[in-house]
């Protein structure tokens, strides 16, 4: 079920039927054991709840159900004439504001939106983060940063990687300590900024035949710890095609739920500026594996991946990290 509409009065049910008929994926539900019980029943089943009744009734019903704006359904409240359509809960991430506007078009009423960014025309930071696939390191900073954007009219963004495309009220800040928002694959250095983790790192692996999954795990743990990399920034793995049947490597990729790409020796040899190894060249025909495979995996839209961490060596594993250019949606 995508959206459920509930009403109390006869007039409300007439409007609810009209809304459900006009709105794709909307079901008109008739409470059998009272509104509170019906809302509780639908809470985990619907993405959105449209309640044709007094706002006070809805507030009392949903109060014990609310847990997290990332998982709670959006809640819309409107009078039985459809004059005022209020986005009550989960307006941004839950889609409540958009749903309220759709319902208002159906009823001929007015959508009532109270989120500050919508009222002032500023960027809804939580939606911008979601649209760009960024991970919030400290979610508790999201509300205060959103409020600061509205109060100050604009905020600085720092990134240790090249980024392109920012909303009108966000601007590049060259000094990290002067930025309100930081976009970085590294562990946060401070706890008073909105730290966002891009999913743009690719790990290139070379290995001896028969290397175990535990050895790959240990290598990545070392690499992450030594270079302060946040593992949530890893988008994929890579290696030479000679390793496309390497059980330990394939198991490692599966465990991390990450895609893995394999490149031929000819493809790997097109990458310049890498560390070369006579032993690897003799064994595989490629001048290197870890560095060039990471760079190739990180290439996007004609832009080459940037080698971020050069080859590191363990007993049976080599690993390198390349970063993909960040192209943000405004």
C-alpha cells in the first residue's frame, strides 16, 4: 500500500473517496475499531496517511507511533471541505509536502507547509543529501544546519575532493574550519559540522592465488585505519580479470554487498602514473593491478578516477584506493 486515506464523517468519506480515485496508489480505508487503531494498523504498511479529520485527533493517534523521520510515513491532515491540506509529519524525506500539494490540487484547497526551507525557498538539506546519495555522519547535526541555512541565507561547503553542482544557497568554502558542511570520505575531525560521506571510493586489489576472505578483510581494516577512511564511502572493488574466479575476493565483495569489476591487462596498462612491478608484469602481463584497477573503476562520465591512496602491501594482498569525481545534483 502506498497511501491510505481515512475519514470520520459522512462528508469526510465523500472527500476521501474522491481523493483515492484521483490519487494513484491510494486506498480509502474505513476504520472498524476506531481511528487510533486504524492509524496504528496502517503505520507500517503505508508510505503516507491522509486523514480527513481534526488535527488534534491525528496528533494524539500518531504521538506514540513516531520514531524516525527516515522510516515514519508522512501524515496529511485536512478538513472535510478540503480547504486546508496540512503536511503534518515527514514533510521532506517522507514526501509529505509533495503529497499535500497533490491533495490540494484534487480538493481545490490550499496546501499548508510549515517547514522553513519550503517557506523561505531555501534548499531542503535532507532532500538534497538523499538525492545525492550522501551519508550523514552525525544525524543530530541535520536540524541545526537546516535552521542555520534559513537564518544565515547561505552556508559554506568544504570538500577535499573536486565537486561540481551546488544549490544556489550553498557555496564552496576553501577552509574546512570555516565551512558548515563537509563532504569527505574521511572520518570526521570535528563534531560541530554537518559531515557528509560520499559513496565514491573504489578499492583495487591484487592478490596471490588462494588468498582468503579474512586476509582481504584484514587488509581493508588496516587501510581504513591508517588513512582514516570511512568504509561507507566505498562504492566498489576492482582487480585484473585473471582474478575473476578468486573465491576469497568474490566472497569478500559479496559480504560487503559491493560490485566488483575486472579489467584486462591491456586496459590496466593504459593507466599512467602508477607504481609498476616487474614481478606483476611477468605474472600477469600488467604493469600493476591494484592502482590501475582502482583508477579505471572510479572513472565516470569520461573523467578518470583520481588515485587517492597508492598501493599498500600485505603478505598476500595489495590494495589501492581511487576516488570518483563527485557530481552533485542541485
